[in-house]
C-alpha cells in the first residue's frame, strides 16, 4: 500500500499528532537531538554530537493517552518501536507508524491464542498486505487485549 513518506522524525511526530487528534488522545513528546542524546549511536563516535555527515540525529519518544497504552519511539534510521500494552513491535518502518496507530485505535488489532506453540499473539493488520504479529510475553492479557480475542 502506498503511504505518505515521512522523511524525518519531526514529520513522523506530526503524523502521530494527527492520529492523536483523530482519536482524541492526549500526546506527550520527548525529543532527543544529537548523536550523544539518541539511543542508537550507529554512525557516530563516542561523545560526538553530530554524525560524520554533519547532521544532527533526532529521535522522539511519544506517549499516547487512552486505552490501550501506546508508546512510539521514532529513530533517526527510518524506523520505530511501537509498544502496545507492554507488547513491543520492533522495526516498524517510520512510514507505517500512522497506519499502525489507526489500526490499533480504530479496532482492527486483535489477539489470537494458539495451542502450539502455546501463547497469545497481538496482531495488527494494516491496509494492504502488511501485518504485524508479536507474542504476548507476560502470558496474561491486559483488559484491552482480553476484549480483542478472536
């Protein structure tokens, strides 16, 4: 599916802000700017503020209010980690973050149980052929997840 390209962390935060407005969710953003502040220091040396190309890497941590509890950590490397009620979805492409959040808050996400391997899986289908699936590690479902069991 063709999604709007989000070339920067700031553009991703603006897109998340729009989703928060759509679903009337409170939103708190913490920005970390500079290689010495971001959690990933892939391309810069120790204690360096700039990357070798002279750019300032920008990372943002977004907390959304409401149910389920959702946080988004947007990385400078064009991906994000989205946590839904304690379940981490790593390496979500930055361009897919708004669709992911709309799927969660719009009622498309669901939980499926399995006998083999045993466990619960949180599944977030996005428009098109993109689906994210993660094991619920705690073994117990949150109240929101319990209401999403299929």
